[in-house]
C-alpha cells in the first residue's frame, strides 16, 4: 500500500510540476511576443486648425501603430517623416495596434 501511495504522489508531483512549467512558459512567451522592435516612419495622424501636429503614428510597411499617450509621443511630434527604430509593447484591440514605446533611435 505504501508503495502505491508513493507512486501516486510521484505522478501527482510530475503533473503539478509540468503544469507550472507550461504556465510559466506561456507567460514568458506572451511577454516576449508583445515586446517588439520596429523600424518605421513617424507620420502625422492629426493636425489642428493651424496645421500643428496633434497626433502621430508609426508606419512600417503596411502596418500602422498608434502611439500610446505619454511623453515620448510629444517628442515624436517633432520628428515627422523621420525614420526611427522603436522598441516597445504592442497591444491590439478591435484591429487597432497601439505601441507603448520604451526606447527609440532616429535613423535619419
């Protein structure tokens, strides 16, 4: 009987450990997939009545990424038509991709 309980305990331990590893791997994969590096162009998305840029997006090929509202977005408003490389986290809701930029470099 003792041997049977030990065997059951060992099987349960393996199942629990496997589940933890799968969950951990899923969490790491999700984070890794959401952080990306994009080379693109800063593009004006909106202008006020005086022609001043009030919103920007990053375009890369056929992709358009809205820029999350923060201090970096204000900086990018001064870099219209500049080629940049950005690193950040992308979220997508209802087909709209939003980029929270962590770092960027101006290419030209």
